[in-house]
């Protein structure tokens, strides 16, 4: 699914620039940045899980 088609739920700003070709800029709003520790924890878990799977071989 493309980012432009996803619901934003006020977590980011989308700006269409008047350029050729058209440029679209996305910016995460401050409140959405509060998710960063959660996303980091999930990423850390994923790396750890992948390592565990590779060790089991």
C-alpha cells in the first residue's frame, strides 16, 4: 500500500511541492515521535529473534 493511500491519523504532514516532477514531502509530527522508543524496542526484538533463529540453524 502506498503511503499516500494510508490513513494518516494526524501522525504526519503531507506536503505536495510545486515542482516538475511533483515532489511530495512527509514530516512526522512531534506527537508521533513519542512512538520512537516503542519502534526501537520492536526493532531490537526483531534483531535478537533473527539471531536466535540463525543460531538454531
